[in-house]
């Protein structure tokens, strides 16, 4: 085990902690931006430090293709290669294969796929995934799991869960750098509480440095989503970090943190920036919109990032989706927003004012009090009273469930 | 704006200072921008305060009224202490289109299509944008334009100059535009006419439009010989290091160069030596697959795959202080935007260093040796590269 996890404060299930990794001492809850190919699109590592990024993600599948894990290893590891002094996390590569390559197929040996380079059949075994991640050298590495879509039902889910458990032992024995890198196991089991329970207990028995909740954020309904998170966080050990994979909408992060999760990753803030969308406390702001043309306000008047301190919406509007600088500046703001959200969660939990923080967050995002039902349900389980910011359900008309698609009207 | 010449080379080259009001030592480089910011360098990594701005870039996406309401380009771009120089043409996405230019206005090829800009419209842009310096609207023609078309362009440019000056309501310094294509007489006539106008400096247009380096020398001299020494001269279209040296030798003070932009897009990094004139001439040792011509390297080349040294060993730029050739090679291979950010940072830093060397050489009275040596080592390199093939 190459980490320490010290809980600094709690509010019911929510916790704020210090996560001490080989390259950085992080504060949780935290959001990890995705730097697929050894860079966060359009930002310098210096800017990432200024923004307050603590851990960034590298995608094993992409890095193994180019520049290859052998080269990264030869040049001293990914930290050195991309000159990132803080923490790194790599995924197993399996998810990328299954989601990017139509011809990926999972057998007991591993994930077979067609090489995108020469079309030859290739095999990624748990052993190989760990070997590649050992070469890349991230602070946290992920076990190869059998990934299935959450929307799939039936025996395939059960098969994948048991296979994930069999593979974790192969990952553990293949792991050559346990004193420098932390292997996290991934809880699978779809939306089935029984399968999730078997998987959690199986992984906890292995006494891993940390655990991830996988197989979510794949199109399942929000009620199922938070219930799986709530079930897993309740069953996972208190003194170890919990990472909900692929989660990145601000609202989801707030809900999961209330339920006791600590870490999140998503391409959303940077990807949406490239399409001209800014994250703001009210939800999202589409800078492409014609109304922005004469808007002399900053993207978010309450944000003190370099972009908001300097530029108007009107100027960003004339850059977005046309000039590289538009996506650079929006990515900067969006990541700054995510880091500010992470800090807000951390400090409000430490300072014992977590419910107030959640209420303020919800109030800005749902000024009419139309907090989605699933959020209310999750908060009830989390023991966070949000009655001050949410209207009783009977008094509201049908609500839009997906808040991310709500336009901010100002 | 104030300008003072501080030193002369043995010929017409000069080193000076433009106060605008911040002092800028000349010869100086105007950084290329897209809508007022460098194409890739983020504002928190921008360490030069002299920028070229094309008012035409703002024709899409933002209204002049909005720019005017916020107080012009400086607050809009968050570059309050920077010197912004407005020139309609940018040689990249705002290209003079002489075929469609007519007596009413100048035509440009832009990403939003062909634009015909009338002097009055142009002046409206200038007064809304409030650049520190601006050049009058010109009718630029390429080197192959007919004698008749060329004459028309001179007359039109002079007429527009008078219109621009008369209708100007801005406190920015005006630079009168000089054209004349590839005819020495027309160049001289235009320069003499502009010199008689009430302008604070001169913009030399119509270069980089198809003329050869050799035929440019007499044209440049015809212009600068006709201009008063005490006013600064800005040229567009001379971008390569050799062309900058040619312009400096002819007495040009300010350059807007798209060289860095093109290098950066192509994956090139400037590597030529920025030594002073009194140090030893170093021998270049070209490698057959280095993608190098002695002044730059192509970081896409496979030989940099494992090269963990910076682009230039003692370079003080952010890129060289933080990243290796191997990393930039990887970023280029996977088409990541950071490659261009890092390259533009280094190339800008390096090219600004080149301008510093030029100024020092002039101040030390060694500009001619500096120019000869630079061009000589380039030739030597090209010669030995030919032999090694
Ligand atoms: Zn901001
Ligand atoms: Zn450098």
C-alpha cells in the first residue's frame, strides 16, 4: 500500500480527507480531470497547478498505443514524461477498448481486440494491463474489470461480476510496484444489489488500498445510479478512498459526496468546453448562444479564475468553436469550477457546514426549488436536510430530470 | 507616441525606442494574433507586449458597439498595458484581395467570406477598438499587378489615407500606408506623398505578395530613402529571419511576422544560435534525418521520440524549462493542442531573442557582420546538407 487516507471531517456519510499519495497530498472529495494522451487538452501543466488540480488521469489504452508504455518507462515514467509533479491515475485500458472498439470481445483470458495499428487480433490480460500501468507509473492504477453496459440485464451482469473478482487476484499477483503504486479494485454488478454486494465483499477481502465503483454513468436512470453508489459506499471500508468512475456532472458529485464517495473523474468539463459550454453555479452557460454577443459580464461573476477576471462573455462568444483559444479559455474556467466545487465540498465538511453548502449549491442550480426527486431521495438517505431549498413535490409541475441540459436563462 | 533613433548601423539600419507610452525597443516584432490574442499562447503565458491586431477578425461574433462600450480592445482582451497595432491585413486569414478591391473600398479574403471594407467603416472599427497604433486602409496589389493597376493602387491608397486621417476621432497614432507594388518609381512616389501627410509613422504594405527577395531590396530602399528619419516604419509581409534582416538593413523598425505561426503549425521549433556577433562562429553539424535546415528542427521527426533534452538547451522559455523534445514529439503525433501551445511559446521567445540580437548588433555597430554571418551560416549549412545527401 502506497497511500494514507486520513479522514479530517465527517457529516453523516460524507467525509473530507487527506489522501497522501506518492506524488501529492490531496484533499478529498476531489475531481480528477482526464488527460487521455498525457495532456489535458489545451492547458499547460503550470496552469493545471494554478487551477488546483491534484490528480489527473491518463488513459492506458491511448498511452500504450502512443507513445507506448515501454517508451514512457524508458524516459522515467509518465510524471516525468509530461512533467506533472502531482498525482496521476491510470485506468486499466479495458473500458476504452470496449467503448472505442466495436470488435472488442471479453473472454476469461482477457479483452481481445483488433489492433487499431495493424488490424491484428490482440489480447489485453489482467496481467498485461497491470504490467503496462506499472511501466506508466501512476500513483493509482486500476484493476482490469469485465465491463458491461449498465443498461444490460440478465446473466451477463453476473458473469462480468464474478469474472471481475477472478481477475482482481490475477491483477494483484501481477502488480510489481505495490510500494509505489496503489491498485484499486472496481466494484461491478450492474444495478443488481445482490451482485454488487457479493462484489464489494469479495474485493474488501483482498484488502486493497482503495476501491472504485464501476459500471455507472453509462445511461442508467438517476435513481438506480445513486442507489448503487449509496449501497457500495455503505459497504466499503471507512478508512479507504472510494472512487466513482466516470462521474463528473457537478450535481452528481455533490450527491455522491453526500453518500460518502471521495473521488471522481470525467471528460465532461473539458469536452463541453470545446463545444462552447461553461459550467456555472446555475448549471451551464452556452457561450455560442447569440445572446452572449453583447453580454459584458464574465462567464461567472462569482468565479475568480483568470478567465472570469479578464474576459467578457461577448469576447468568449466570438472565440468559441472557431478558435483554439476559445476552448483553451473555457477549459480553464470549467476545470477551475470543478476544483472550486471540490474545495467547497472538502472545507464545508471539515467545518461542519456541509448541509448549508449543499443547500446553497441546489438553490443556485434550482432557483424554483425544483430539485429532482432522485436528488431529494439521495439526500434523505445521506441525512442532509434540503427542505430549505426544495419545494414539496406535489406543488411542482413535471420537472426536467436531466439538469445538465437546462439552459441558463439570464 | 514618441520615437527616437538611438543608434545607426554602418548603413541604413537603426535601433530606437517607440514610447507608446511604454517603451519598446526597435527593431521589434509584433506578435501575430487571432482576434487579439496569440493563436495558441494563453494570456498567462504571454510575455511580450507588442501585438498585431486585425480589426477584421472582429467582424464575426461581436459587435463594434460592444467593443466600444467596454472601452476598446485593451479591456476586451484584458491586455491593458499592451501595445496593440491595428493593421487590416494579417497574411493568414485576412488576405488582401486586389481583384475585388474597387474605388469604394478594400477587399479581403476572410473566414467569413470576402469582405469589402470602406474607409469610413474601417475608421469606425478603429475608433471603437482604440488601438495604440493604426495604419490607414490600403489597396495592396501583388508583384505581378499591371503598371496601370499599380498606379491606381497608389492613388487609391493616398486618397483613403486622407479620408482616414480626416475622419479619425481616435487618439491612437496613425501610420500612413505606402504601397507601389514592384515598381520603384511608384514606391518612391507613394512614400514621398505619404511623407508629406500628417502621420506619426509609416506602414509599408504590398510586400510578401509574390516578389522575390532580390527585387525587394531596391523597392524597400526607394521607400525608406523617401521617408523622414525621425518617424518609425512598420512593414508587413517580411517574415523569415533573412527577410527581417533585409528589412532592418533598409531601415525598417517594426515587423508583423506570421513566420512563427506557420512554423508552429508545421511542428517546427526555432533552434538557430542567438549568439552575439563577437563570439565564435560555430559549425553546424546537420544530420540527414533531423528535418533541420540549420535554423529550425521538425519535432515530428522520429529521431526526437526519445530525446529528453529541451528544444534549445539554455533557452529560458516556459517550454524549454519544462518540457522535452520527446514530449512535444508525442503531442504532435497524437494531434494534441498542447503541442502548438508549447511550440508557439518557444518560437515566440526565440524569435524575440533574434530581434534582441539584431538590436545589440546595431548598437555595437556590427549589424552588417551579424547579417552576413547569419545568412552565411545558413548557406554553409544548406551547402553541407547538400553534400551529405
Ligand atoms: Zn471562471
Ligand atoms: Zn525555448
